[in-house]
C-alpha cells in the first residue's frame, strides 16, 4: 500500500489557505471471495485509499472526501475543500470547533495477525475449507452463497496543530447463506468477523447454515401474537444498530429521540442488561479501534449499567456545545462518514446461561436467527421498531427447537422489550455492524418475554 504522505497533504492544505486542517487517511488491502450455487465464482484482491479532508477558515469548516492516491486528484480535493470553507465563511454559520490536541506518536499501533497477512498474500488460501462445505451442502440438497474476505487496513489522523496518530489492523469476515435447492424460501444463515485468521471457520459456519436450512424444510404456521423469543447475536445486533442511532448518542439526547433523555440514573431496562461502547477492548473478540476520525482516543462508555441509564457517546462538536469532553466517537470510523457521534462498537455483557438453558426456560416460543428490513423510526422515544425475521425462525416447544414458522413481522417497543429480558447467554459473538466498514458489535444470545408479532410475510 502506497498512499500519499499525510504530511505532504497537510502542506498542500496550508498552502491553499486553510487556517486549520485535519486529515483522516485510510488504506485497505483485502482479498475477497464470492460464491454461489456451491461454487466459487469470483476471487479478487483490491487496494483502496481514502482521504477525508477538513479545512477551517474564519471559524467555519468544510469537509471533502476523496478515494484516490493520485497526487493531482488529491490536490484538487484539497483545493475544493479550502474553497468551500472560504465560501462557507461568508454565510455567517455557527462556528465549528477547530482541531484539538497535539498528540504526536510516530509509533504504529499494530493489531495485525500474521495469519491474515499470509492469506492476503496467497491467492488460493482463502478458498480453503470451501470444498468440503460445498460437498456437504450438495449431499443434503442445499446451496451455499456468500462472501468471505481477509484484509488489512492502516489508518492515520493528523492535523495542523501537530497531531499524528496511526494504527494498523487485520480483519477476517464471512457470511454464509444456505438455500434449499428446490425452494428459495427455505434458508439458513451464519456469519463471523474478527481480527484473527481463526475468527472465521468456514466449515463450522457452513455446518450451522446448512443445519438451519435442513430444519426449515419442516414448516408450521403460527398466529400473530406475543411470543417468548430467543434472539441469536445477529438478531440482537440489528436491534442494537437502531438503538445506537436513536438513543445512545448525545445527538439523540439533543434531538429528543432517546428514551434515555432525562432518565440518567434511573432503571430503564432489565437489571441483567449492561451495554457499553468499547472499541479499544475488542482485541480478543471483534475488531479494535484505538481512536476516532478526529484522533481522539476512544473511551469505554457504559450506556446501560445493569439496566440503569448511565451515559451516551460524544464527538468534539457535541461535547463543545455541552461543555464536556469528546469520548472519541466522531463519525463511524469507516469510509462512509456520517454527522454526529456514533456507536459502532457496542458490547452487551454476557449472562449466566448456556444456550440450552435459555431454551429450557421457554415452554412455547420462537427462535430467531436474524432480522431484516427493520425500521426504528416509528416512535424513537419509545424505541418502537418493526421488522421481519429471516433465514430460520423456529418454533420452540418445551425447550426443544421445532419446525420453521416462516417469515414473521414484529412490531414492539424495544425499550419495553428490554425490560422483559429474562436470560442472557454466557458466551457472545462478534457481529459486523451494517452500513459500516469498521463497526463490530459483541452480542450474546438473549431471551425476551412476550415480543409482539403482528403478522406474516413472504419474500
């Protein structure tokens, strides 16, 4: 990877007339494998460079992003960024906080795994494990499809006040979809993500997905109503993603969308639920991130402490407005930048039950593999959401998994549902956050009583 020197880009920013500047640069090198119908159909390697530029003039800030390492294109982006800041300064908009700190650390924080680096270098290594998985799937009348990737990225943040911080991390990720060869409404799913090469075990993931598709061949129907549900980590993560947006940030508090507003210190969910955002603590499970896109060290922020509202995350702008400090949660840390603070490393503390012990606590209910098409904007202050189950929703009868019940729609207040949590597994998994290249959630399996299902669907 041969990105432009950030210090050189900084000189261009100064020469163009920026009073202050901030630069977030990222290089990615990854090997991607795509497969369908029990066969690999694409194996590619790509290198991507991106620069997010911020320039300040007369207290106003402009932001421009470019995905290029070509010097002329980057210089053009620099000029565009500074010109926008100069034009914006004439509009008398509210002032933006300038860069802060002069933390200069030339030492690279290295979270890379040698096993993944070897996989990136070997064009055939990523296909290991698939041959047997495809054979097993075919023998059971199931087709596998999905994507596996192994990559390495390097991130650097610098500014005009002398800040320079950088880190490198490796990532492995896989998603397996299993589909019945004769009915594509019968499917299963499994996924994994982490910074180590053994975070992804293709034969194991394939086995889980295949088993779900085979089990789903036996079907039954259930009426709409309230059901005790056991949510797998992927289903929990989908809900957390929305919670992070509508409730767990200082922006959500300000916008009055958060159920935590005016309730700090109160019991708002089940006392067995503890949620934090902890990006630096994901060394063993997940993908760590030491600082945010503004160069601020990421703090562990406890949001719910045994069900008690305890805190939210802040970036530099929101912290300045509130008279506090940034917790290191600017943007989402990925290629797709968003405004305001974000929670992209949410973690739920494990409980005391095995998966079978959770099942034993359910006389009649539903096992949910994951959700999709979730909408969390119905009534944000109550965290009312609706969405569909997919890839394996099984009836639970007296502690045993039964037939598949098809695709169901849930509509409920999730903050109220979190008050009805009645069990959390003693292990958790890393789940890739949707819409982010960097976010990973650590989620256990959770038992919720009386989640409301309003109907069925097909698709």
